[in-house]
């Protein structure tokens, strides 16, 4: 172990800096590395580094579309060893995705074997599968051997890899991309190549074309799995203008007639990146939980194509209504987000519009065209130089043979010889002259080429062929000079190249035909949930311990019902499957259950706490049928209460809805349907008070107002009744008794009241 120096300032290895600065600099370095070298695609070729390295390694392995396949393990191994020092599984997964036609609109890898499927199954191991490049992938790399792009050293400096691909088509939009970096993300859907090239041609013709004109040609994404895009046109235009937005995508379906009035729905295309197996599971769950009562069954009859069968519960069901409910309840409709965050020139992350992305691609194509043209011109100049030497040699063949045969250093002798002016047959109308150090002298390149000439090339017709080749090269060179000197010629050439790609991979081909269609979403009909349920009579039974069930039909309320040991009945009433059942919790919250969703009556039912989020410390205060338009009297054990409309207590979630505010030690005492114009309240002290119902406020939630004043105890019970009928109750013998004259107990709200009438029940309950 080396001893640390006493003074860190004298040790050149140690650097003192604050922790905040050290962590900040290192995290920034990590963030930049993630953004530039892993997560965000390049706007020019639409590739991330791993995809670019995979394609380049496959090109180096000569895996052309017309050649043979190679093991995927070999490909991922070469990528990992030569260019991408990361896990081989990560590389293989990335390569497998490029071969999945349900994930990539224009696959760049041609896979042989199990490369996964739309159900979500993973590809087979890399040792079992084989791959090669596709034809469209080759167009991404055209020009790599012609100095079209820059190269950089690989991770260990032993090889070189391209910084960006030449990219003959706008791959970023054609195949889309997604990724999560540090502090930013990208999500770009696939598009139709034919439409993208149409937009590029428009920009070449009209550089200042606006977003609306481009969107007219690129109306929206084109997903590999098809589907129907139902996003409004205005939203799509705004998304492409800003680079951020979303698209509503639905499954494609049709009605299949089975005869005799029977029918079923067939889903033939599902939304992008939705796993079919999980979609089927979700639809089965929708049936089991009765979220969509109109749906009776779902079957997967898919083979190579998608075929999901949806059976309605009855022939009278409207197909559009059923599908509208399924779109809201399952992944048959998704919202695909658009976030065109890409690297401009491979360095700067930016959220770009559709026009900016296409402009980045076109500018890149122009740079590639210029570099390829200059490279070709350099090759032509070199070849012309060699051809001029050959022509000189043919015009002076005997002297050349004599020098080569007898001279000790033929190369130097050839270069030193004065061959005179070129023969008139060697001149063109442009009077081109090969570069030479002096008039009539051969250059080193020309001398070397003459010495390397094969004897069979000395035939009589070779001179004519050399002249023809030179004239053709000079004509080509003149064209290249015109191209490099003119912007308009460059853009015209780019347009011609794009039209060639469009012809090969456009809408007239099987690969290029548009798959996703467009349609209006339409207004979804808001159908009451209970209207979609078969209306049948049930008997709701709830025990004292909170086990609830529903027996079919209206069972006699006096019938003997079995409960678990130690439990007994508490609530028993008739209802219907379409009824909503209100659960009033002692914590002041209301919960809602649907009669059709209650467990069957064959067993002992299920605990209410499994259906709603009723806390363990809370009890069920009341259980009743919800009726629209009713008013409810709700009160706490402390004697506070108010009137609440029934429409305000319906809960939409398991968590329920808070209505009565109760403090510690106080519970919900009761909930009664308001009937009449008077309120009767009785406390634990057996004092009763009667007052007008108009003295109670009507409010959606809160603590309420004081109903009755107590010195000891609290509220025992309360009820409402009509003054013309009078107050009634049952005595201990079960006989109904009434008190028509309540003058003695009439008083203002919040007073103490007087002792209850003779014969009032000992439990201080009105019912």
C-alpha cells in the first residue's frame, strides 16, 4: 500500500475540487454520452450508433440481399468486437428489431428463423437465427466506398467506422425511432416512404413550402401493423409544425355476417406496438369484470395474419356502440405520442418540425452528392492520366518496347524520354491534356502503368478502345464539373435519385403501399352503463361482517338465508341488475357498486372491502339502492347533518366519494331518503326534536349543521315524514304506533327537545 502524501498540492495525481462540481461535471459527461451515442437518432440517416454499426458490420461481412445468410451470433460478435463494445444480447436485440416487419416499416435486416412475433414472443437465441441485409438497407450505405461521409476510429483505434450513413432516403421518418436519454426523450412514428419523397421533391421545387403543404403530402404516420388513424387534421398539422403531439390509432375491424341475424366483429389490424396476446388478455378481463357487458366472448383465430373474433352478447347490439366501448376500455385504441427530438448534424439535440427534419436530410444528401462527385472526379483524373500514358505508349510502341527490353531502369528512362506533343488522334475538342511535369514527359503514374501493362493489351484495336474510354471519361468529367459548379444541378440530381428510390420502394410495390388508413373518430355515444345490462331481478344480501352477494330473482325477505359461522344478516332487499347500490361508510364516504357486478348467491358472497377501498377501521353504516333525483338526509353521531342530492354521492372509483366530514371519534350515524317536510331527531338521551326540513341546508359535502343539542351522548336516529301523516314507529311488539300531534316536540333546530312519546322503542330507533 502506498502512503498518501502529506500535502496533496505537491502530488500531481491528486486534484482537489468540490463534490458538487466533481459530480456535476461527471454527470454532464455521462448525459452527453447517452444523448449523442446511445438514445437519440441522427437526423441525417435516422440511425442510432448501435444500428449504424450493425449495418456497417454486415456490409463488411458482405451480407448482400442476393448473397447468403450468416449466423446472427457471428454478426453480433463482429459488431461487439469491432465497433460496439457492449453486451452481445443488446446488440442482437437491436438487430432483431431491424428484422421485425411488425416493428419496422421498412426492415433493414432480412432475418431467417424465429425473430419474434406480434404476440410479444422474443426472438430465438442468436445461434439459431441467420440474417443478411435488405435491398433498402443497401441504399442507406451507397457511397461509403466513395468518400461520401467521414470515418472515425473505432473504440480501440484499430479500425474505422462511418460517422453517419450516406442515407439515400429519409430513414428517420420512414422507420421512426424511440429512445430515452438523460433529461430528454424521442418518439417518432414510421411514415410512408413514397409520401416522404413527395414532400422532399416539393421542398426541392419550393424551398419555402409551408407546413400545411408538406402535411398535405404526408398526411400522417404509416404504421407497420396498419390500423386507422382518427386524429383530427388540425391536430396532425400542429404536431408536425411543432414536433410534438400525438395520434389516436384504432384497430381495423369489420362485421362478419353469420346468417340468421347472427354476426360477429373481426379485428384484422391492431395498433402499433400493441402485443396481440396482451390485448386478448385485456379483452378477456373486460368480459370477466363486465366493464363492457355487450361483449360476450373473444377468440384469437390468427395465423400469419391477424384475426381476432369478438362476439356480441345479443344480436340487437349495435356494432359501432360495442366497438366504441372497447376503444375506451382496451388497447384497441391507443394514443401514439410524437416527439421529434433528434441530433442535428450529429451533435445538437433539437425538437424539430417535419420541415426541419426533411431539410436536414436534404442538406445531408447534397453534402454526400458533392463528396461523391469530387471523389469520382479525382478517380477520373487519375484514370485520364493513365490513359494519356497508354496512348503515348501506343503511338511510340517500338521505342517503349526497346526501353523496357534493354534499359536497366526502364521506369526512369520512360519518364526522362521526350515523347513530343500528343498525337492529333489523342486530342479532343476540349483539348484536354493530362497533368505532367513537363511537355512531352511521362509522369511516374503513367510510367508505372505502362510497365504494368499486360502483353495482350498490345493488340491493334486497343488504341481505339483507349481513345473511346478517354472521351467517355472526359464527357463524364465535364458533367461532374457542371454539377459541382451549380446548386440547381445538384438539387436536380438529388431529385432524380429520390425518384429512383420512390420507383423501387414506392406505393406501387408491396412493401411501399400505405398500410394505415385515416377516418373520422365520430362522436362516441354516451350510453348509460346500466342500459347495456340485461335487466333482471336480484335480492341483495349483506351480512353484519360485510359479506355481500346477490341471489337471482326476488327471494322472500323472510326466507332463511345462510351465513358464515359467527356472522348474521344485516341488509336484505330487492333490487335489479341495473341498479346502483350505495354503500355508506362510517368514515363519511359513499361507495358505489353495480347490481350486475355483485357476486352470485350460491356461496357466501365476497367481502365488500375487496370491491371498494373501505378502510378496516370503518364500518358499513347503510346499504341502499341509488335513485336519481332523490334527496338524502345524512348525519353524524355528533348530531351534525345536512341534505345531499343523490346525484352528488355517486362514486366513480373504488376509493369512493367523501360526503360527510367527520372528525376523530365521530362516525356516520345514518343516511335516510327524504320523504315529507318534517325531520324527527332522537338522541341517546331519548329526547326527541321535530323541526321543518327547510331548516337543513342542501349541500354536496361538508360537516353540516347541528340537528339537536346534547349534554350527554349523541345522535341515535333521525327520520323525515309528512306533517299530514304524522310520525310513526314500531313498538316492541311489532305494532305500528303513531303520534299525530307533535306540538310538544316541535321546536327550532339545534335545541335539546323533549322526552320521546310513551311507547317509543327502547333502542331509540324509528324503524
